[in-house]
């Protein structure tokens, strides 16, 4: 459930993840069910669409747009909880991809926002990617992020796919 961060077609992290799986000889199909700009509320509303694919594993990457809009933390938490529970109730394995926010949102809001992912991962014993954009948004190399400072470029999405693959691969064996 990710939109691949607004990249050009063929350059989203799900595109790169599919290439990585294929290169590793792993016969899995990546379905990019995300919609750019979605909030966790949108994710809850689209659960039926995602479940219609009958996925075995879902990478839940939501919350960033909630945070950027300053939505209440408890709304984001409740929606993510509902997404995780709904997926797990149908037997889907869930990887929860953590996010953070730009520093101008203030340390208290950011800390509380980031805690959502740690809490849900612990509560449901989920595989958690601590920060999906680690190695992309956290490095000084400017060519990995778009000018908005929020979304990876194609090369940045390739790095995101490598990060996801580290957490996904053990679930595929």
C-alpha cells in the first residue's frame, strides 16, 4: 500500500523492488496499491481493494501525509491499527514501514508520531522498517531526494527498495 513516492513510471520503489526480487530469482509479484497523497483514513477506506488481490504480504507505508497535514496522532494510530488488524485477520503478513517528519513539526509531535510505528510493531509482533527513507533522506547526497525534500528520486527509490528487501526477504523463504 504505497504509491512509490511520486516517482516517474518505472522508477518507484515498488518497481525497483520487483526488479530486485526478479534478480534474486524470487518468484513474487509486487502490486503497487498505493495512491500518492493518501492518508491513513484513505488506507482504511481502500482495504477492500487491497484485500481483493489476495496478498500474502503487505508493506504498510502510511502516516507521512497524516503527519505533514498535522492530523491528530490518535487518528493516525487508530487508522494504522485498523489497517494492520484487518490485514492480519485475513492471514496477511504485515511489514510496517516507519516514517518521520521534517524538523519544523517540533520534537514532541515528531517523537509521538514515530512512536506509533514502534508501538504497533510491538503490539502485533510485526516486522518493522524503522525508517523507510533511511539512507535516502538521511544522507547529504542531494540526488536521492526530489526538490521538495520529501520524496525520493528514481535513484533514491532504488535505495528504498534495497531497504525494503532486507526486511522482506526473510519472510519469503
